């Protein structure tokens, strides 16, 4: 049998691995971080300015922000192929007491989107970015060919925002009302005041709080170890090479993989194989949101999408099992590049033959030394 793990992950400075090749470059990360700061600063002052210009003269709060998604989970991969882009989600929050003073929820959602977009236009023009306003649940800013920032808009309970006593006179935005769908239950009393609500261009507001998912995933990493985070990134890397667009969502892959993962001491290849082997059945059974059991993540993908993903991972499992079981390191590297692209190193000299006994010794429940012992990469 072969040990492919050194080509998946290594801490040695002078050796490449798939994990490192999934990273954005330091320059790309710096650009994204700088752009996120610019966007926050722009919205922090711009949303209150735009609202005041349109008649909201008192108690207009500055928004707050919460980074969510792959950037926060530390599972963000660089794009594998066009038209993919690195996706950074940065939630923008206003207190419930402010947004709910508008007579109708639909009006408040429209006003929130409009104020944020108007506030961003000067910055987008200055930076020569692209503002995308047709996403139902967010504002998107394309900051580079390889990256965009998504800004979902939230109304959050006051005690979580900072207990702001906002008051305002509703004026302006009359022209927007013509575009608003006036539903019979378009009243704040129909919505919970103690939950986080996501502004939606078509559905007005939806229950949606990204914080519990972040807390769940970080708790999983704390319990299972960094190898689990790496396996999630490998699954996403496979998806991004298999599907240029679409495929199973990141949250679906995370939720599906969590109960399947078992630590393999210094064997990322086997840890990945364990998950991939059981993943098709789990997808077909259905996967729910780990922090909201009533929400099906596989339903979002649809029956055809679930079956397509299940078959893709069945094929992947055969290739990965064959690569670890073959006697040819060169062939194993070729097969792995077929599943991950050129980001998987084609370096058969670093693949080592191991005995069945050694493979068994890497089985779950082995503590093993810390991955940080020995030579590590700076930074």
C-alpha cells in the first residue's frame, strides 16, 4: 500500500502539498482583507448618511459586522477554475428596533438594500470594482477576478446589537413602494422580534443567524483536530475541480462529513478516504443543518443534484482507494491530479510504500504527536 499523505499535507518548508496549494497567496489575502475593511468603513458611515439624506433624521445607528462562511472557518480555498471566485461573507447588522419602525417589513428590507447599495457606489467606482445587485440574499462586490465579497443584511435583536433606542419619522422612499409586493401579512407582528432576520429581495425577511453554524464548526474542529478542517478543504477542492459551478454547498459537505470523520494519525489520505467512502450513502439519506434540524441541506441541492454528487463521490472513492492500494506512486499521482487538478503535487518520489500493519496503526484513537512538533512553516 502507499502513503499519499505527504502530498496532501506537510509542515516542511521545502516540500509542496495539496493543502498549501489550496491557499490564496499572501498578496491575495491582503487585498481581500483590505477590501473588506474598506467596505465596512464605507457602510459604517455611508448607511446612516444615505438614510438621513432620505428623511431618517434621528437615531440612525451605525451598522455592525460579522464575518461568516469559509473565511471565518479557515476553510477558504483559492479558485480551482473559472468562473470560480473566493467568496468572503461579511454580514452587516442593524438593530431590530430601527428596521422595524418602518410600517412594513417589505419596505424595511428594500430600504436596507437600497441604502447599502447607494452607500457603496462611490467606493466601488473609486476602486473600479463591480457591484452586483441581483443576488436575493446579499449585495456582492467583485473586487478581483479571483474574489468577491458578499454582504448579507441582517436585523438583529437590540440586546445583541447594543440596546439602541432608535426613533425616526418615516419619509422618502415612496417610489420604492411601487416595487414592493404588498403581502397580507406584511406586518412586523408576524415576525419574531427575538431572532436574527436576513433581508431578502424577494421574500422580505427570513429567519437566518450565521453565528450558530460558525460556533458548531469551530467546536467540531476543537473536538476532532485540525485534520478534520483539512479534510473539509480537500472535499471542497474535489468539488471545485469536479464542478466548475454548482455542486454540493460547503455547509452541506461540512455537515455530512462531521459524523463520518475519524482521526488517522499523520494519514490525511486515509482520513479523507474514510469520509468519501461513506459520503454517498449519507447524501442519499439526507443531511440536515447541524444547528437547525428542521432545515434540510440536501433539499437545497435537489434530488438530481444529490444523486449527481453521490455518484461523483462514489467514483472519487474508487480512485482514491485505488491510489492508496496501487504499487505505482507515479500512477497514484496521475490519478490524484485527475481528481484535484494540478494543485495536487506530481511528486511520486515522496510517496512511500507502507505495510498493512502500518496502515492499521494509523487507525482512529491513536493519539500521535502534535502536528506542530518539529520543523514548521513560518507564519
